[in-house]
């Protein structure tokens, strides 16, 4: 176990010293929050590097050059940019990126860059903003983890299969049930257009379409479910809609530098529109709430570690990185027992209608 010393190395906003140059002033004039300038720089980088690579793969070029471009594309897509882009899309779904003058550019990430990462246009927004946050991993959340044994690879496989093969259908059914037709249309439209474009481009070059769109799509769907599983793996069955008791927080990890403090999942559910740079400060300020609600905090690991340790039942490694806030536990064995109690399959028919903390 680890004790919380008060030291947090995760990124916070630091106002730059000195006057802005012309480029920075122009970029700041485009966006609603200057703290999101890193998003603009990343968007430009993807536009100038990944997008041209995608185009090259559809050109009639020598085989050795095609394979070189394909390998570079996959490495950049899945190892360098996937996490950063995915969580940039997440942040800009919660907080509008470009200001009103450049409002049309708010469609650029979901409709132009997103498909390169297998993100079907607007489906992510509809699922995450329109369904996941309002339902908060409760039974009506179509990506809820409650009904599964959450340290079981078999359980995760069922969860993943359900999302991959029926996810868009159940999402649309949810919106119909909730009388939110606009979100239903956005979700279905984005998914349908993505697949129709893939089919059309496959007639031009199936290898290029497989490389540029299909493989990233498959990998993204798996990674998103791995992340959501880990974020909502430890649930208190007596208060399953309490964000402190159905989510986790990961601090002091390189992942938070690369993925815009995504490790702060508890505070993200408490305040979904909070800017990504504010989470470390908010965590320190509200630490008593974490202690009072028996919140689960890990130090030095992130969601992929949590998922892997759960799949291999390495509760000892989870306990080793568990932050013993408030000195609630006396040993790693107590922590392991506590964590095991939070991963048990929950009978959703017995879930209370309301709970203490929304």
C-alpha cells in the first residue's frame, strides 16, 4: 500500500511567461479556452502527419513503400497518438473546443480525424455524453459493468462481445426509450456512414481501408471497453450510483500527462465539465470526500494496469499501488479483501433506486 504524501505530479495549467507570439495569439483566438492549446497543436500534428499517410496508402505506389507507410501508420496510430487523440475527443465532447467564429471546426475531430482512429462520427459523443454520464454505470447504462464478475476474463469477453456486436443497436434503443431521437440519429448516422465509406473505399483498395480504418476501429472498440471496465470495476453494491464508490482514480502516472488527466475518473463523474487541468487540484481539495466514501485511488498505475491485474487476479499488485487515504487499512491483505468485495457480480434487480451521492 501507499500513503498519500500530498505530492501530485500530474499536469496542471501553468500560465506561460512572457508575451505571446503571433501564432499563439491567433491560435488562442480560435478556441474557447486557452488551456486547450495542446489540443490544437495535437490536431495540427495529426493533420500534417497521420492524414497524409492515410492518403498515401490509397495511391499507386511501390509495394515496399506501401508497406513502410502502412507500418508507420499503425505504429503512430496505435502507440503514439491513440490515447492522446481518444482523450482529446473525450475532453472536447464535454467542453466545446472552438469558439463561435470557428464553430464549424468543432466537426473536424469527430468527422475527419476521428475515423482514422476508428471513431465513428458522433457515435462516441452520443454514447458518452448522451447515455453513459446520465446513467452513471447503472443498469440502464448500456456499457454498465455491474452485471459482470469484474475480475473475470470470461466476464470481460461477454461484456466486450455485447458492445461490439449489439452496442449500436442497444444504444439506439436506449435513445428511443428516453425519447432522445436527435442523439439516436447522430449515433446511427455516424456508424452507418463510417461503414458505408469503408465499403466504398474497399473497392478502391481493401488493404488500405483495412489499415487506415478497419484495424483502428477494432482496436479502438477493444481499448474503450478495457478502459471503461477498469474505470468501473470496483463497485459498492449498496451505493452503486455513488461516483466515489463505482469509479476509481489513478494519480501520479505518465498516462495522465499523455491523456489529459484521464486517470481522475471519480472527479470526472462528479463534475463532467471540469477542465482537465483542474482535476489534481480538485482531488487534493476534496480528499476528505474520498476518505468518507471509501474511494479507491491508485498511485503510479493506470487503467490498463488495473484491467490486466484484474484479468490475472493480481490483487497483490493492485494493493501495492493502492493509496491508503485516511489510513483506513492496516495491511495489503485487508486491501485485497476490500478490492475483491468490490468486483463481485451484482444482481441488477436488487439495485436500490437511489443512493446517497449522485
